[in-house]
């Protein structure tokens, strides 16, 4: 029996790196095939199960570190539990990356998406740091904050700055409760980590708030389903008919979509934005033009309209402007004036 335990221990140690990568990949694959909408029960139950696994793993790992865990697999805890923790963190951050990526414009929120991707990839690179309590709780706090940002609005059917502040306060309270649970089991480790842990949580809290109020965090739980720039948009029954230019098959590689218009003709921006059931809110088409003479974006107009939640395809709407200045616009298109209207194709959205 002891020989078998030693062989398992040796196998785990030899294959730790490969098992670690598989744990991370497993969380990502599970999310990719299961996560669809932030307001569906299954998605939130799955994310909450990651948190439960995470908390159990952190408690057991710290009990083992304090020599207080004497279960039948005590010798394997330093090798098995970090894999469970990494699987949970991988599932959480890959899920958040999926949700937040769908939520807004890459132009506006790419720094935050980059942070999430870095956390996802760093989950593999920093796996040995999971043995440190400050790292464990700081990463737990970050993941919990990202979760409450979209879960609380879904729960109370409201989203605004006050709800974001409430999400942060709830995250702090829940994290303090979890630290209290850890203190019950391993008081010495918690007391030794108290100061750096406090500084870390405060720093993360301030950083996420700064990102939110600078509009770097996408407007989760809203999700941008579709956006496009057209020569005409008209409602027809339950859908919309648009007139679009012919584009090359490599058009998607271009950062700014070229729009050829005759001076005085209108340009339309169409969008479909998903909102969870029972959340009705106002969104804005913000028309901004890049003024090369002063090398910055200039606000031209803000056109608000109300969206209603619950539709899988998103609430659809559009805005229109004429006499646009040539050049780049913030909805990722470039106005190019021509003498003749280009060939247009009718599409149904």
C-alpha cells in the first residue's frame, strides 16, 4: 500500500507541469462549450462551483502547509490541490474573458481584456505561487470582484455606478468572511499574511474602480451582439434591411472600415445589444471624429436610446448622421468622399 502511494506521489511530481496545463485547459474548454449568457442559471451555477472548489482548495492547502491536514491523501495535497485551484482559476478567468470580450468595443476596453487574458495565461506561469496565502486570496478577490460586477446587476435588474460600488462592497464583505473562515482553521498563517494581504486587496480594489470610472471595463452584463456601418437602415417587420458596400474577403483584417459616400449623404450605425431579462437601460451611440490637426478624438454627437432585455439576439437600433467630416470615426469606420455612390448590396439583419 505504501509502495503504491509513493509511486503515485512520484508520478504526480514528474508530471506536474503537464497536469497543470491540462487543468488550465480543462477549465477553458468547459467554459467555451457551456457559457452563453450572463443571466442564465447554469452559467452562474458553474461559476459559483468554481468559487466553491477554489475556497475548499485554499483551505485544504493551507491546512496542509500548517501540518494540520492528516487525511489519507495528505502526502499528495501539495501536488493535487494546486491543480484543483488552477482549474478553478482557469475556469473563472476564461469565463470572464468570454463574457467581457462579448460585452463591448475592443477599442474602448482592450486594456481590460488584456488584463483578463494576462490573468488567464499567468494562471499557468504562476502556478507555484498558489502555495502563498497572499497570492491565493488576492487572486480570489480579483476573480470575485469581476464576478459581482455582472452578477449583482443581473440579480437586482439594475445597472449604474451605484450598483458597481455595491458590487465592490459585497466583494469586500465576502472576502473578509472567507478570510475569517481561513483564520478559524489556520490563524497563524492569516496573522502572518495580514499586512501584505490588506495592502494587496486595497490596491486591487482601487485599480478596478479606476478602470471602471475611466470606462475601460466593458459595460457588463450588456453584450454587443452586432455593430455595423451602412448607407441605409430601415425596419422591416421584426428585422432590419440595410444597404452595405461590397467588401473584399479580407475586409475583416482592416481596423477601420472604409465607407464611400457622396457629400451630403447619410451614414447609419446599426447595433444589437443584449441585456439580461428585466434590465432596461439607456445606451448611447457616441459619434467621435479623429481630428488630425489636434491629434485627438473630438466628440461630435451623442445619440441615446433605450434597450430592453431578454432577447437572445439583442435589442436592435440605429443612429444616423449627415455631412460627416472625412477621416476616422470612433465606431471604427473611415469616411471617404466620392463623386458617385458605390455599388450597394441589400442585407437583412
